[in-house]
């Protein structure tokens, strides 16, 4: 089975722009979670989607949003980018919402100039 | 504030040494995870614990719920074990989100 894939792997944007990141979960997995990793704050939970619905959201401003499609693929969007949004964005999938074992993708490294 | 603390932050060992990484948390949890992150960013889930002890190859994870403490042990360490090890917890009543420790950078020298 193919693992979790994320596209693009690297991205450079400027302040004020918006960005969309994509995550394809492992086939058959229905839950997708997103995380942000920075040197200063470490790993932080962004949100979780299951059956096309956001089930849980971390403590991030409304500029961070996401969605999930009927095939379980997920996208996250960051609008009005700030320098502090530079980070590694990771998504992870699991079979069901209640399952704890998550499989992580390789991440998208976003640099905001 | 609910917190997760890991120690040490950095650890250098010689190949073959027994390694212990510690994780402490502030309040009750429903699950604790140990993750491994290699350079480049990819994260692998090593263990999920809610009680007791789990073993996989040279890796052993233990948790003491009363003391709010978990340890990850690596026996007969090898340079390929060099990575960042991250502890993450799910607080009781917090639905699905994980709170992460700051990680332990492990370097195993040949």
C-alpha cells in the first residue's frame, strides 16, 4: 500500500499570499489530521477531518482552514501568509476517527519571505 | 496549562549503549505516543501506550500512569537510531488532538 503523500514537498511564498497544501491518505483511511512544526513551537495540532467534516481544531487563527473530499484527500489553506507561518506542515492519516495509530506523510516545507 | 516535558533534549551515545529517553506529563491522559523523526522530516509512529509496557525489536516503551511518566528505551543502540524522538499525549476529554513534547535529539556514534 502506498503511504501518505503530500504535495508539494517544498514551497516558497511571500507575505500576504495564500497557499494550499494537499494530503492523500493511505488507501482506506478516512481520518486526516494536520500538524505544524516549527523550531520554536515544535509540533502543534492544526485540525482533523473525518467523513468530510472538521472534527477537531487546534489553537490557530482563522487564516488556517482545511477541507476533506469524498475520497478522503484533504487540503489545508493558509491565507494572508505571515513570516511566522514558515514551517513544516505534516498530515497524518488513520483508518477511523477513533483510532490512535497515525501514519505521517513526508511533510510540506513552506517558506514565507 | 497541560504540558509534556521530555528529557534529555540532546543525547549522544556510543554504538551499543543502552539509551533511555523520558517523558513526563501534567494531568491525566488517555494515550501516549512515541514518534521518531529522521532528518528531512518524516515521522514514524513507534508506540501507542495507555498502560504497561510494549516492545518492538530493540525498542521498549513503558508508562507509569500514577507517576505520569513514560520512558523509551533503546537496547544495543546503532547509528541508524540517530533521530529525534518525540513523545505525544492525548489528554483525557480532549477528543482527538495530540500535545507534543519538544523532542530528544539522539546521536549514536559508531
